């Protein structure tokens, strides 16, 4: 079994020449993405589609960093703000309408704890999954094997080491559930600040049309 097969099966693997050739392809695309005219949103969108291979309405604010790109699966309307890093040795699956603030990092890669095993050059990747309608706050780090449920908010500066359920606000290092998100939260945009009438009418109409 070659190292690409081992990597994709979640087994320990070594980043040999064949593995690095796949990373070189990704780095060539990232070079174009991260040096593109930042005001040319159409061109950035085209490069993002090439990087991920499949996306609908996905957009990244460069710079963006990853190892393969092809191991990242995003749903509709994905957005990642400046300086996002996704180490996609294993699959990273992200649902619809997900947003990431600046400096979010998702790591699927890891190395053995014992120095003898680690110095063998074997490493591994464990997939990360994120549900629909998730907002990840700035400077959050998501570690290998984590699942984040749908309709959840991760507070800024969190280190997510374990699974987080649906419909909660979670934050901290290590990241823990703070409280559930309920319908009472809908009319507020920041803490106790309510939407004005104009904005609230838009939100109510979205709900009636089935868009939210």
C-alpha cells in the first residue's frame, strides 16, 4: 500500500515524493489565490472553485492556506475571512451557510506523542466535520476528529478539542457549551441590541418564504 492510500484510509503515512506532488498542485493554486487582485471577486471565486473542486457560492478572503484543497468539501454559501488555515490531510466536511471569522484554523493532521514514533516521519490525519449554519469566531482552532453540530456558534479564541452539539453557543480553551440557542435569540443582533424595524421585516419575510 502506498502512502497516498495509507493517508486516505486514515492510517499512519509518510509524506513521500508522491504525497508532496499532490501538495505542489495545491500550492500552485494557492499562489494564484493569495496574489490575486483582492478587488477581483469573480476571479477569486473561480480560483476557490478550482481549489475545492466543488462549491456553490464559496468565497475566501485571501490569504488562505491548506495542504490539498481537494480534501475540503464545503456546502452552499461558504465564507472564510482573512488568514484561514485548513490542514486537510484528512477530509474536512463543512455544511451549508457556514461562516468563519479571521484566523480560524482547522487541523486534521497529527503526529505521534512518543519521540521515537514521531521521528519515524509517520504522521496521520483524522477528519473534521462541521454542520450547516455554523459560525466560527476569530482565532478559533479546531483539532483533529472534532464534529461541530448544525446551527452552532463557536466563540472567538476557542480551542475545540471535543465534539460540540447542535444549536449551542460554545467557547473557551478547551471549548465548552455555554448555553442553547433559542428562538428568543432571533430578534437580537448583538447582546441586547435588537434589530431595527426595517431589518426585522426582512428577517421575518425570509422566514415566511422558507429561506431561513
